């Protein structure tokens, strides 16, 4: 079937989905809630996933065990790729032959060489190529970023001024079960610091307008999944780590990850400290949200009297489906559809996907080899 590069402003964006497990179904729910967008078809080689997706979308939506068949039969504007990390590169191959607009789940790929291949193919692609690093879109993260702006050049006008230190903490529950337990092995995910933490490396690059230069890390698999057995063996994924990233402009950022911290008031905490002040945001996980806890933003100044103010951040009114990430995926689809309609550049690019994977891959090497790893070693400079 012919596939359109862009839809006119009044047209519905016709979505197809590749991989409809947990995240694919989350994307479907978002698109169902999104005005001007329609779920047209879903594809997944696992019949149980297809059946679950079909239950969500109803009989009017076609479902396929084969992506090739879906692409051959359906007329689509956009495709969301939510297959396991290690499949992203091969799943993308037939899509480069189309001019479809693509939203690829994070991490872009599991390795830097695979990301570079995708980057090279994407440069010749007619449609939009967008990477699903949607933590940028969490309303509390957006409020945090607004407080720091416009400090991109000299920091003037922002609450922090030029950011010198950024610390990010994620204290959360262990990895969930996935179809075919693919997420239990680093070879399939890229390792925890790629799989999970690419979101945070992406946020570091958003907050600090400079290139990451080198990465130090310490981490281990101390508690989680050690009792599980699969044909491939015992899972080998990290469940805790500290990472430090140095940037070209002299700023530094840290990540503190614990995946056995279910009993946390807040799941993510971001703290930026600069020449003028400090901004902190604390974001509750889904369990605490269900108990009524809201995100908190604290802004403090180094000025006279060292004033500090804290405010609560509720649900963003424009979000019609909140999902598991404070409405971030919904807001991501709003911008993705706007870019399709207006034929504008993606706001979360393949380059963002590449750097977020490279920083995670550098951290994985740093902790296993107990040394500082430069991004130049991985071919990024
Ligand atoms: N952005 C986020 O916050 C977020 C959250 C969770 C997962 N993810 C990402 O979404 C992707 C999927 O994760 P998930 O949690 O939904 O996993 P999942 O195991 O629940 O679902 C993956 C689905 O992909 C299907 N699949 C496997 N190989 C395929 C192929 N070659 N082509 C098409 N489908 C295939 C599986 O049968 C399964 O139904 C991963 O890349 C993951 O990292 C992102």
C-alpha cells in the first residue's frame, strides 16, 4: 500500500505499532486518547501480545504476526517501534525502505555501533525519525527544565545560572517481567545503564549544554533476579550503580540508581546547582501517586537571605492519558504528530538516542573495568 510521508493538518495520523507488549500497549492507549490520531494496525510475533492489544483496540484494527505483512497491506503515516531493545536495528531495516514517520522506543539500540548504523540510515530517511526518550516530557521534569532556562549560554535569567553540578537519583522497584524474559540479560538490553538509564543521560545532556567527555562508575547486581533461572542461565543485570559524567564545559553530573528501593517517597530526584542557585524536583512513582503524593519543585537562591520556595506539581491539564509516566508519553505523541503535520524536524533525535546509549555503554565499561572511560574511545567526540 502507498504510505504517505506527511498527513495534511486536518488528516488523522494513521498509526501502526510494531511490538505490542507492555510499552506498545501504553503507546496504543496514548494514541487512542489523542485527538487527530487513529490506531490502524498492530504487529507482534507473539500471539498473546497481539491478543492483549486486540482487546484494547477492538475488531476494527488489523493485527499481524508479521511486520512485513502489516507494512505491505496497511496505509500508515506513523509507526511506533516497541519491540525489545536488541531487535530495534533489524526491525528498522524494512522501514528505511518506506517514508513512514518513526517513533523508536529507547534505547535506540543496545550498542554504539548499532546506533551509528541506524544514524547513518536515518540520514537518508524521508520521514521523521524520533527516539522515545520521554522522561523529557514528564511535566515535573519540564518545570525543572523551565527553571534552568534560558541558561544555555551564560545562565542569565535562570534560577540556577550556569549549571555546575547535576545529580539525578532514581530509586525504584526491580525490572518487571517481559515477554520471553529478554530484559534479564545485558546482551539483550545493552545493560541496565543503557536500558534504563539512557533516560537520565539524555536529561544530563539537556541540562548541561556541553559534550560529555568521560564517565566513571561503580555498580553491581546485589539483590535482584539472582534466584531466577532461565535456559540462558541466571540474569546478569545490574540493580544498583553510581555514575559520574564529566562535561567539556567543566560541569559534572551524577546518577544514583537503586532498583531495590520500592519504599521510596519519590522515584526520581533531580538537583541542579549553579552560580546563582539550586533547583530540585522530586517525582513520585506510580504507587505513591495512587496514594495522592504529588511532585515537588524547590527553588533556592544564593542571593540575600538564601530564599527557598517549594511548590507542588499536579497533573498537566492537557494530558488526556496519564499512563505510567505522568503523561509523558501522551505529550511526546502530541509533539510527534505536530512534527508530522507540519513537516518539521524531530524534537528528540537519533543523535540524542545515540549519545544516551553511548554514555550508558561507557558507564557499563567503566564499572566492569574499574576505570574512567572517554566517549572518544567509543567513537564519539
Ligand atoms: N520509554 C519508556 O519509559 C519505556 C518503558 C518500558 C519499555 N520501554 C521500551 O519499549 C520496548 C519494549 O519493551 P516492553 O516493556 O514493551 O517489552 P515487552 O516484552 O512487554 O514487549 C515487547 C514485545 O515485542 C515483541 N517482539 C519481539 N520481537 C519482535 C520483533 N522482531 N518485531 C516485533 N515485535 C517483537 C514481543 O513479542 C513483545 O510482545 C523496549 O525497547 C523497552 O526498552 C520503554
